[in-house]
C-alpha cells in the first residue's frame, strides 16, 4: 500500500439495503442495518471501520429531498441564503429543516439544485473522513449530462420514487419527486408554469416506462 494514497471505503445506502465495499479489496458486504435506522448503521460501522477511515457514500433518492431555488439579488450573505433554503424546504415538504442537512450548488443568476439529507444519517457517519457524500441523482446527473441533449426531460424511477428532471439549454429548470404514476401530467403542468414547450427528447430510467419516453440505461 502506498504511503501517499488514501484507501477509500465505499458505502452504498439503497432503498432496501446498505452495502459496504472495504478498502482492503474484499467483496462488498450487505450490512445488517436497514436504511432509515441510522443509529443501527452507526453501531454496525463502528465494528467494521476504524475511526477516521476514508468513506465515499452514495445515498438513494428515497432518503433525499430535492428542490430548485434561485436566490434573489438582494440575498448576498451565506447566512441569509441558508435561511431562505430552510424556509423553502419547510414550505415544500412540511418538515422541520432542523431535522435535515441542506446543501446547495451555490451560484447566482440561475436555479441551483438543493439536496436535503437526514441529519441523523450525517451524525451516523461523523466518525469517518467523508471523501464524498452524494445523492444518487447527483451522481447519475454528473455521469450522464455530457451525453444528454441541450434541452430535455428525464424521469428516474427507483425504490418507489420517481424523480423528474427538466433542463433547458443545459440549465436545470425543474426537479420534482413524486410517488404517482402520472408523470406526463406533472411535466405538462410544470412546463406551463415555466412557459416552456414540451421537449421532443424525454428519457426514462427504471420500471413502467411509457412508450413515448425513450429508455435510458443507468448503473444500478
């Protein structure tokens, strides 16, 4: 092992199970702890990893809450930005922002993607050196966006949750999570609100793909 290379452990928190790929190269193991029981995850990892072990984490979208937000010009401080993000989250999801950790892709002038993760999950991982902690949607988008058309829509279905994306000239304009089957109705309604036409290229990853959506394969 190189003295200069940090060996990373990979934790995949899915909708139904959690798996850990150890830095020693051993096969990935399914953990006993179930997703959502973050205290059980903390206790099990304590017996598997050393304190400050390097950890790369991917979290299934069913444990994440997404929304887009464009900051008003008068918001200039980071504190005010977080206050606005917290208020937006509570308005959308009806849950106390204090129970979640909200991060955003900070920039001005266009909508930014905000992601909220359960605070108890972050606390379960605080003993380790987090090299990366990303929601599944963010990983998928970064892997695929370069090969997508400038304008389009994409519905990603996994673990009982559909995540609908719409982008225009390479800029995300819509992110919605839903548990209903009528994705077309939601997309049409949101496009009407945005004053945007229905994109000709609409992609679908996952089960129950409507015939007029194009299939798009993504990694499991």
